[in-house]
C-alpha cells in the first residue's frame, strides 16, 4: 500500500491553497493530490466564460503539471475516493487501490443539487459544474440559439443564483429566448439585498429575459428533443434547453461509514479539523460556519474556500502562524451586461433594533445603488450596483470589526477612497 | 521565489499633492487621466492623514490564489503579473486584496495594478516630499541568498535570536577565504565551532580565550600575509569578549592598526552563561548579577559606549548597525570588509536577547528597530578619512519609554531611573551629533588624528 505524509483529495481552490500552505512550512513531507477529473484542475467559476466562448478550454487550468512537479507533489488524475477508513488512516479509491495517509484533507467540493421535481429524471437537462458540463452546454446553446432562417429556441434556467444568472446572460447573448425560474422572491437570493437584486433583474428583463421569481416548477415532461415545464400557477413553458442551477450539495458520498460528521457539509472546527483524527476538510465540501454566528448564508464562496484551504494546510503542517478560521462572509463580484454588482457581508435582518443602521443612496432609479449596513457602528454588509469599491478591504473591515460609525457618510459617498484611506491607516 | 522590491509609503511626509498619481497615469493610462493611476493617494479626514492604495507585490498574493482563471501570478521578477488573455473580468481578485492594490478601471474595462514600471517606478521619481521610497532591500537578500552559506544548517540559538542572522549574513559576504575566531559566548554556543568533533562552518574556525581574540587573529593574519596569502581575519565576538575581558587585546590590535574585521554582537551582557551584567549592560537593567530587591534596582552604572571607544582608537572603520536596518548593515559590512584590507575595522551590531532581556521571541526585529528609532542605539559610521557620519536622522526620536516598555529587564524601573536613562540617551545622541557636525575641511581631519601607519609591520 502506498503511503504519503499528506493526501489532498481534490485539486480546486481549497486543495491547491492547502498544498501551497503545507509546502510553505514543510518542504520535505510527501504529498499526493488526488483529483477525480481526467484533466488539469479548472475552477467552476470560470465555466460560464467557457460557455460564452470568452475562454478557450485549453487556457483555463488553475495549475499546469509542471507546477505540481516543482512543488514535488504526486498529482494524480482520475483518482476518486470511494471509502475512507479513519481508524487505519487509509483511503480506498474507486479503482480499488488503497492509499495510506499521515494527514488527509477532504477538498472534494460540491456537485449540483438536483431538486426533486416530478419527471426531471426523464428529460435531458444540463448542469454546470465541470468542464464537460460547460462544453456540452456551449454546444447546445449555439444550437438552441438557432441558425439563420430558424426561430431561436427557448432556454429555461432553474435557479437564479450566480451560475444560473451567468448562464442566462450567455444564452441571451448567444441569441436564445431565456426564462429564469427562481423559487425565492428575488434573483441572486443570499448574494444581494432585494433592492440590488431588483436592479439586476430589471436589466435582465430589459434584455428580454423572462424572470419568474417566487415560482416553482411542479412537473417536467419530455417534448421532442426538449421538454415542457409546468409551473406552480398551472401555466406551462416549453424548453429546448433546460439548465438546472439550483445550488450545490457537498460531495461526501465516500464518507459513508467513515465516522466523519456530515450535516449539510462536513463539520469542522476553527482549524478545519473534522471529528476524525488527522482528517481536515476545506472548501465547498464543508459546512461553513457564518462569521456573524447567525443564519446568514456562508460557504460556496471562492475566497472563503481559499481561506479554508490555507487554514487547513497550515494546521496540517503545524505552521505556528496558524490563525483560526474566522467564519464565512458572503462575498460576491458579479458582472452582467456591462454592469458590475458587488456585495460583502450581510443585510440587516427583519425587525432590527436601534443598534442597526442602514444607509442607502441611489434608491430611486439613480444610475448607481449603494447600501451600507452597520451594527453598533461596525460594518456588517455593503451592497452596490455600478458603484466601485474594494471588496477585499470591506471584507477585512468586517472581519476586524472596525469601528466606522464616524466615517459612515464618507463611506456612503465614496466607499472606495474612504475605505482605502481607513485601511491604509490600519496597516501602519 | 525571490524577494521583491517594494514601494514604501510614509504618511507623515505625504501632503496629498497627487504628483505620484499624475506620473503613474501618464506612464500607464491611455489618456493620462489621474483617475486611472494605479497608485491612489486617499485622505482620511477623520484620522487627519493621507493613505495609499497600491499593490504590495505580496509574497503569497491572495489575488492570485482566488483568481479562477489563473490570470494572476507572481513572476520570477517578484511582480504579480496580470494576463489579459486569461482574465475573465470576474473581479474576484479585488475580493482577495486588502490593500486596494488591484481594482477595476472603467476606462480600461478590466482590472489594473502596479507593475513597478520595470524597476523605475514613476510615482517614486515624481514624489518630491520623500513620502514614497523604492525599497530594494529585497535585491540584497536575493544577492546574499546566492552567496554560499558557510555555517552548518542547524545552529542552536535561542528562539527568536537575531545572532544567527548576523552570523550567516556576515560570513556569506566575507566569504570562504576567511579565518574565523569566535571567543566564548553565544556564538560558539550556537555551534560555530561545531560539536562532537565536527566543524560548525566551512572555514577554518577557532575558539580563542575571552581575553585574546584580537591577539590571536593578529598573529594568524600576519603569518598568512608573510606566506603570501591574503585571508580575512574575522572575529565574531560578544560584547564581553570584545569590550570587557577581551578589551585589552582588542584595543591593542586596533591601536596597532592590525588588518582585522572585528564584529561585536552586543547583547548587553553575558547572556550565554545565564544573563550576567557586562560593561555594555544598560543602567537600571535587570541581570542575574544586578537583581531587583529591596535595595538593588538593577545595574547601577551606565553602559560604556564601546563603538565610540573604538572610534577614538583611530581605526580604519568603525560602525554601528542593526538587524532592523539590513540595507544599512550590508553597506557597512561591505565598507568594513574593504577597510580591513588596510587596517582595523570594527562593526558593532545590536542584538536584542529574547531570553536575557525578557521579551517575546517574535519581537526581536521590532525591539531592534525601536532601539534605533528612540536613539537608544544610534546608527553611525566612522571612516578615518571622513570622520563620523550619522546613518539616519536622529533629530526626532520616539520617546525612550517606547523602547523600555518592550523589555522585561526594565519592568521595575522607577521614574528616576527612567529619567536617568532618558538623560543618558539624550547625552549620547548629543555627543554623536556634535561629532557628526564636525565636517572635515579639505585635507584636514578633525575627529581623530592617528598618525599614519604607526603599526609595526613585522614583514618590513
């Protein structure tokens, strides 16, 4: 049986950052990275741009093989985990081989969540999580968009998260007629506050996208090459292309019987340790605790996956500079039809007390929209459409719980310069 | 990965004139509009100071870690480079940066960041206030990194001690053509002479008595010279081996103008043997032999100023240095090495002792820096031809208490003792100022008048 000091399962953002952190402290330990894919690692975030054709599929690898070689890492493709034996520190792979580990990182990410809709399994639908998914969708999208002389087909996107909205835009740009169906009351729920979402939605409607929020699909049935969807109001939509973008679920199938606790993701402590000895987890596979300690959505955020990967890697290698992971903060940068929307942190909850403060500018149809959310004079969230600021600085101000009450007006007026000036002083 | 030069910003000197932004915009933007500058000077009215947003060319750039398209990467030149072809304009890099160093430019239609103008940053050139500095110390580290490390990989210093840094960097530069003397103290204790019959370094090394280091080096240097070999005679000694027990041989060799490079690593006491006082120990400091009790309040005498004493010997070269100011240290090491070809060169390095002075092991460099910034340890340089010059401005020091409060050995000080130390620091600074103020006139030396080549040269 092969044995490595470190085994990293998964080669996306969390796994790769953990690798970097391990090597930064332990130059000699043996490391294996097991990737279930058959190609160099690719970020899910870049896939919409593959669909749109902006990215060539051979120019998106996060790392080249020579990088793994330079790090003296045994990088293996098509190596999927089948079972984990934590008592004996062994991993069984899908091909039956076993690998022993000194320390193990679970960074297997997430897979598309398929909602329980009647008839969905009987029709052809797309998801967007892997490069294969993206290539398939790219090919179909151009077909649906229609050749000359044939009417453009209709594409239906289930879910108005970032994946769904990106795909909807791509499909519109390709020439398709597009409908987006979202169960919750706004587009990009959990990413943007209602007012920002309304602006984004308005731009999509303006581009001819049918946006149905607060609606459910009750049934799907085949119709020729495509399908027919029945909505909760009883009305129907025909689709030549159906994309299911209803969120993700952690990839944990191989953890059955391992004793590792999974509750909507692998449960970890502040150093990304699971309940099992010498097993860490990071990235989308983890149930990310919210920095705010409330029900604010957390996890599924790329920079968060990187932070978790770094924390896990430092913890695994015993790096004395290790700091506890502070918890997830929602953080999104979203470009759509030439506009830019940014969000960091949380919105004020319903029925808030006097310690909360919400400042808004551009509420009524102005060019730009910005909302600041403060609690006890400290930044909780900032949401903007076509207002530039540095999300990384806002993130830091939230994590440090910096008192900004006295600067609230300048922050609202010019969030980029005001936050930069404040942060510049804090770095000294 | 190589270290990278950085553009340093001094808020105290910035008056917000914006010349840096104009220079950047005209160098980098399409239309010269300062809105497109990659360095942003911003005002914090609340705090009343100017701030900066600029790429730091981080060692482990988070903008690159979070980039889903591998469009950002730190190159071999140290610059975090942006690849237009790969960038998908997702702006996630702007979430990874906490310095405002990479941001979307509406005019360019994508993110922009500083690339340090291929080694001549225009913003720095344009800054007439001295608020921006192009710090190239990293280049020195890189160059030093290429020199051979002549000590064994493992030296057994206390955690956080800067002596290993001093030893390795010194011997790297001085090079293999060296005979090294390390008298009793922390340096042989750390393993310079080796253990168990194995050498601790790749050059001939010996372990003189505390008293005779400079005498033995004198003989070795002269004998090599007689045989026609030009080797560097190097001492790495503590303050006891240099200034107390070792002083008579040191003074004699300096006065004779022996061609020796003598490096004193001053941790202000006999720290290797349990932190006893030395002549270099500060007034009021706790040591094992100057305890704190009902009547005893630490050391009752002021430290002697060993580097000044050495200067009055009329050495070729005398300088003080600190590991918080490595560029300065490197420059002085260079000068000292060169001077040791002509005569006696003495380099005095401040070495805060994490265990003996009682401060956290992570703060060594910070303690060293504060010592300099409070004028507790003044950096200066003496060349026989030019006299004494101050290496940095000492007119506006931080309060001495900023330094004292960092160290456990001063925790017991009463106001009278603090006042005594403050007075002593001010007096020493005044003396140095006056010495530095005596500018030599053409063909005339003021500070010291050693007669030329009084050294007895046995070869002649």
